[in-house]
């Protein structure tokens, strides 16, 4: 059976050479596409296995390449010359296989390899390492997620980020809540420029690097950066899962820890309600949870919050089977009428979770931090909530506790919290 091929080279003058090289019983051209919408529509028909594209195709980007692969169509780059600038541009968009007009003999072989099955992004071709937009590193991603009802996801994410930075770890907080980012307002960053949208645009063009990400994130302290979220919720369509994946890859190379403030919803109704691919608003949250090395699920300590937390854990197990999240019961207070042990026993029995932690209700500290546009670590370093977040962060880092470094020449620990810490 011959392999179906889509040709979309943007009207390049070397299209005739390509079509001549494809004149083989093993292949048949399904469609010569005039633009990206035509290409995606043809790919959705599931009649082709390979798409040949060129850098001259207007509108080609990482999102288009990812959508083609979602349709089961592998992408082959078509260039005028081998090892050209066009090849480098396409590699930045995630293309890993190439054929060139100055080496038409290799075209059947390359197309056959592409049509044989899906390839891993970044897989080398002919023994040559493929270029990737970012260098991957050993940094960890922590996703802070939780059910609807404002259980305190953003406060927890920022608090953990600030405490991880206080422990000496370079940390990036990413506001990826597509329903309403809160990190920028909590820190008094009230500009209209979204770091997340800028990073997504850079990723879409193949230009996102750790250095670019560092420039787009706002520095809050010497070791803490924040990538601000959406200025308006209706711009969620610009934060596509493949682009967010590139952001996390860059973040791993930039920082020791990346803390992601996620949206609450993980439903996939939009995927099953349509015959064709549609934008997935919850795709960003699912991508963050999938990419995370550790998932922290935050729920409120009141009866409604606990019931939502229990349901959320079961929802998470459907989206990510086998995940063992940290469950954090937030806003614990005596006025609820039950002990912490009783509450944790209830949650453990209902969810089967073994890693449960609590955070106390501390409205004065949260109000002080919010009014002054500062982190809890800066605004209320001695508050019960800040200390509880510090213990949780120390647990993630793997140190027994926070140890202040004495000010040089003072002979004693400084009165105010220092951001220079040693790991013991």
C-alpha cells in the first residue's frame, strides 16, 4: 500500500523537483496544499501519513507541527540545500527529518522512514544530533493544583516558590491558570504584559531559550522569578499545550525548581464533543500536571472544601493514573470543631493518600502580603503560614530545616530573614 503524502511548500520554486522525486509507486500525493489551514484540513481527513513542508510556508510554527502529529502525520522538512538556514529554522519548530532539492536521491528513503511511524521529537537523523529550542536540565517541576472554590492554589504556589528561593534554590513560579491568573496581582505586578503569553509566542517561533525565559520572567528576589499569567481569561487560546511543554523545558534548564500555579479544571469534554480537533482550554492544566515531577493538590479545610478535595483526587487519578500527589489541606482552624488528626484521617481514608500536610488559616499574614504586593516570606516571615510553607519547601528540597547564615562579621544571625541559606 502506497504512503499518502501532503505537499505544502509555500509555493516554493523547487516544488516541481519535489513532485518529480515523489513519482514512485510507493507514494501518492493526496493534496498539494496552498496554506496552513488547507494543510491542517487535509491532515484531519486521515488519508496521509507524511507532510512535506518548507520554511517558506507562511504560518508554519511549532503548534502546526504538533497538530499534524496529533493527526498521525509526520512532518518532513523540504529545503533547497542540506544544512541550510531553512533547515535550522524548521528544526527549531520541532521538525526532525529533512529532504533537500540538492539531494533528491534521498527523498524516497526519508519519506519511507517518516511514513513508518511516529518519531520522537529531537530524534537524530543520519547520526546527526537534532537541534532543539532549549537544553533540557535536571530542574524539577512542581504543579500546584486543586479543585474549584479558591482553596488557595496561588497563595500556596507563591509561598512555596518564595520558601524554595529562601532555601537557596533558583526558583521560577509560572502562573498557568487559564481561568484567572492571580500571581501578578498578589505581587503588585499590575502591568498588561504577560510573561506566559510572551514565552508561548517565543516557543511557537522556535526562539524560546532559558535565557529568553529569564528575560521574560519578573525577578521578585535574587533567587525567585515569576512568569506572570494571562491578563484576560479570554486569551487562553494562546497557551497551547505544546508551547507550555517548551516553557517547562526551558524552565528546567533555567532553575532548580519550577512551581506551576494551575487552573482547577481537568475535564476533557471539548475533546469528545467534536469530530475535529478543537482548542482545549484545560489542555494547559493537563500538560502542567503531566510534566510535573511532583503534584501538590490543595483543598480547603471546611466541609465543602474537603468534599471537593476528595473528588479532585479521584479526578486526578483518571487524568494521571498512578500519580501519588501531596495533599495539602489549607486554612486549618480551630473554629471548624474537629482536630487535625480527625480531618487527615478522613481524607486519607477517602482518598487512600499517604502524603498529607496541613497549612493553617492566617488571614492577617495573607492580607499584609497582598496589600504590600510582597511574598509571605517578605511580608510575614514569622507567621504560622509562612513557617508551615517553609517546612513543606524544606521537605521537597530534602533538608531538615531552614538554617540562617549569619551576617558577615556580626557573629550572630540577622534579625531579618536572609536569602542566603546553606543546606545541612
